[in-house]
C-alpha cells in the first residue's frame, strides 16, 4: 500500500476537523496512485521539531479552519477548541499521534489553484495541487512507522496492521 506523510498539525486537521484536501506542489501520476493509500503523520507538528515551526503550522491550521467556517479558541496551553454550528472539535496538540499511520483514503480527485488566485474551497492553498481525499477511514489504533517524502510503500508488517483495522 502506498502512503504519504503529512506534517502533524495538518494530520490533526484531517483527524479532528473536515480537512479532506492535501496540498502538494506535485501531483501523482495515474499509475503512481490507484486505490487506497495510507495517511501518515510526520514526526513533528511542522517542518522541524522547533517550537516556532510547530506554532507556524498550528496557526496555519487555525487560519484554514477559520476559512472553512470554524471558530477557534485556545482553552489551555496546547489545546484548541473548534466550533462550527453544532459541531465541536478539540485538538490537544501535544497528544497528536506523530510518526504513525492514522487513516486510509482514496484519491477522489485532483484540483489546482494558480498562485495569487482565491481557491474558493476550504483547505486549498494557491499555487499547489489539491489532492481531494475521499473515503477517509480513521484507524482506531494508529500504527507507528517511519515516514518518507513523496509517495512511499508501507513496510509489510505495517501494511498488515493497517489492513487488519479496515
């Protein structure tokens, strides 16, 4: 099974909010990705383990969530509450499962918004390819595994543990 690693803050938005788009500067070829693929959270909330990198990505999630109609507020250090209508989601940033396969999805489509244009769709970033995530199935027990860049193959033991939860 193929997999893609997503920085932890954005993985949390998939886990707890309605983020069903993954933004990349590249798109997969039609032969590179077919069927289900694993969503893996990186070992950090941001690009590095620094606090500033984590804060930058958490603030990015909060900004995008706001664009998607969520109202957000900090209720305690490391805890953000998101509300939209009758929906409430709580993300405890220090407890986001990092370095783990947390879900399986299918590619429901590919969109692109040119740089400088309004994507008119929540969670989309201009100048990037928007992978539309369909049939997202969260794993009850995320599976620890080392991630990679671009698309990569799950190790056989990890794939078995993931498939056993589907």
